[in-house]
C-alpha cells in the first residue's frame, strides 16, 4: 500500500478527495491516468468510503448507459432466483477472479454495500481435473429481481425463449453481453473475430439484426450443440467497425481484459 501511496501527487490526492463520492473508480482512474485498482487502494488507504446505501431501484425507470451494460452482462453471466413461497429473491454474478474489478464496479453502482466473495473451484471436464478461482456477488432484493424480470431477465434463462432487449444504449447493452458471454479472439494467423454465445437463438438473431440495422454488416449464426448458438463476425473491416462502436466511450463500463485486446490489435494508445 505504501508503494501505491507514493505514486500520487498532492494534486491527485486533492482531486480524489473532492470527487470520490460523485465519480466512479473508473472515471477517477481515467482522469488521473491510474488503474481502478490503484484508485480503490488509495481511497481505502486514506480511510474513505464510498458507501451510500443500497439502491434497490437501480433497474427501475429509464435505462442509462451503465444500466444497459449491466443488463446485458447479467443476462449473459448472471442468474436470478424468484421464489415467493420461500421469500427468496436473489441476483448473483460469478466471474473469473482475474476480472473481479468488474464486480466491484457493479457493487459501487448499487451503493457499495454488498460483499464480493472469493471462491475456489475444483472441476472436471473431459476426464481432466482442474482448479479455478472466481469471485461472486449476491444481491438479495425483491425489487432488483422483479425489475430485472420486467426488463426480460428471467430465472432458468437457459430454457426460456424470452430475453431482454435494449434499443436505447444498444452498444452498451451488447458490450455487456459480450463481456459476459462472448469473446474477442485473435487467431494464430493474426485475424481478429468477435463472437457472441447464447442458448437462445432468437436472442442472437435480435443482436444480429440490430447490428445490421445500425452498421450494415452481417454476422453468421452457428449451432455449436444443443442449446448453444454462436453469432460470429470475422470479416476484418466489419470487426473493426463493430469494436469501434462497442468501445466508443472510455467512461462506460467494460471488461478491461477484452478492451486491451482491441487496443493492442489496432495499435491504439494505452
């Protein structure tokens, strides 16, 4: 923590003190040219807190840039529980531990009151045993669950035909979905592609049609196996156009690991 402390100037510290309550870690980091982890560590080191109280109405009302992103991400990589009989209402997101900063950002959006838990997993696949680490956030709220259901995220979404749509802030919504259930891939021949994966073919058709309406580019939908479909863009000019729209604003939420692939491939400044 001393190392983190030493890299901040007096002007940096003053800016953090003046803005840490009304700006996100990402916004402060971008403004001061630090990482989110460094900003979060510095704020904690100074004994300050961003706790503001749980915003149970986060997904209620008009959708914003950030809400559109998280709606897409939750549909891809989260799940909800709606059990009125047991009075159990839960939103949970579990992701790889290397992407844990993203859950801290979501927690901050909700008011910063929920814990991010680390989890060690032992798994078996195709005869191989392996171990992974993940982080998880659990939000127990009837309001959050019911509002997400109103937006189209439903329990047991793998077997449901309904899905959320987001015509306002569509690119934030699609970026969130890709961060949760897609990839940006550079193959050994140095060709880049973008893929979206989902169990609901109708949802991928919706994404495909909206992208075509906005950009005039065509993706291809393949069936990988039962209840798993893939929407792929591999024509190089199309991929560049698509990624430029997904990452058109540095201030909006994103998974940094995928963003870095985009920046590195096209030689964009760090």
